C-alpha cells in the first residue's frame, strides 16, 4: 500500500497532544525491529545523534518493551495523551487477530493493549480532549472506517464511507481513510488517502459538512492525501495542511476547503505534529523534517542522500533490519512530540520500528 499510493461535549483543544506542550522542539521512538540497534542504545554514550544546536536529538531505537502476546507489524501511528502515555497503532501482519493499539507509560513500560477488531487495518491514531475526557480517533484502512473510542478502546461511534457528497454511490469506488485532523470548532476532517483522494469535513456532532479534492495535480487535487493537520501556530490564521504525498508537496487550505498555497520542501510526506512554532513532518523517504514558523526547513533529521537511495531501491531495505543503521530512518510514517520536546517516530517496516528522539540541545 505505501509505495503504490494508490453530541459531543465542548472541545478543549483542536489537536492531539497539543495540550501536552507549550513551545519548543522534538523527540522519537522505535520498536523491536533490530536487536543490535536496541543493544547499542542501552549505552547512552553510544546513541547516534541527529540534528544540531537547539534541534539536537539522541536516537533510542527500539523504544518500548512489548509483552510476549504481541509482535509488531507495520507501525503506522503514534499519539500521546494528557498524562504522557504513548499509544502506538500497528498493522498486524499475522493470521490470527492481535491487539492493534499498544499503550506504554512515558518510560516505555507496557500498560495495556486493545483493538483486535482493527487487526490488519493499522494506520492513523490521534487523541483529543473533549470536555473532561480524552478520545482516540482511529483510521482503519482495511475495514474502511474511522472509529472514535475512549482511551481504553471503548467504542463511541464509527463512520464508514460518506454518503452525502455522492462520490461513493458506486460501491466499487474505493474509500480508505488514512488520518484525521481536528478543527477549532470541535469538528474534524478525514483524509481518504488510499481511496479516492478526497478530504471530508464533519462538524462537532460528526455530521458531514463538505468534501473536496479528487485525483490530480492542480491546486485542490491530490495524489494520496495521506495526513492532515490544523496548522494554528502563533501569529497566523488557522489553516488545514495536507500531506499530498505522491505529489511530493504540502497543500494549505482555509478551514472551509479553499486552496491557499503549496510547500515543496518535502519528499514523501506522511503526517504532522506541532509544538510551539515548529511543524513536524515524518517523511516516508527516510527522514523527519522540522519547519519553522515561516515554513523554512530547520532540519531534515536523519537525512543522508546515499542512505535514502539505498532505502528507496525497490523498498527492499524495509525488510532487512540487520542492515539498518543507528541514526538513520527507513520509512517514518508518523511522529509526535511529547511534553519535554522529545519526538516519537514510528516506521512502515514489517517488523515495526519505534524510535524515541531524546531532545539534547547542544
């Protein structure tokens, strides 16, 4: 899939994890993908370093200890709740159903898991505080649904393909939601990233408002709108930013879907997070990018042109964990900041990979 591309209480915060941070920088995480990498990270002095200056990070690959009952599939999504617990959603690749959401405490200790019903569906996971409670929004590409649950996985509602705009009248028309973004008024947006390339907007009561997009290269059209986010960084009007992945660009829209501009300092952008004035973009082409408030690149974390060539050579490297290098990424699929400015990165590799980028400014 990846290389082919083909009545709610008042909302306290529009974005997942936003209530965790005030201003600052970043950090990452990586699962049990490569034992030799994990061993290297046991010694802090031997950890690889990425970035520089204020944006310098030590790489703890293989973060989070799984119980024997769970084996990572492709690690697709990561989010963090108000108390700092880390939720990782993976696409289980084994025949028997397996919990698809795994929860760790801030130190990487396993807390619980749930979501066998989403086994094989993987993909997006985001958290939002609504009133006094937090909720998860889960995107499932196998079952073509977006599901809202509480933090223990108890079901609130699920939404399949939207009927209102008429784009999906033919049952053969593909619909495969990849990620969700939150609007300031309590509504949300769904990206049909692996289906028909539309963005669907819903109000705070989960009722359809509008849709836009479709396949193409012109403004307002997409080729795999894989991720999306409310960019409400200080000093600007809030806009919706979309990772138009196969078009190798970011697209910015007003909150009612009108195209504003493109940004092109990306290669194969997957999703977003924001901390203070910094926009975080995990990029499937072996890097994680930080943008400043003026949308200028601060750092391409882990980027090495020669390594990227190896990674993109038939996408074979994703299945060769013995060749992975500390401080280098294979296919970052999602990433998020924690309250301390660390970054957690999850990667689209068969064994799963979670990396914690520990913020260590020079």
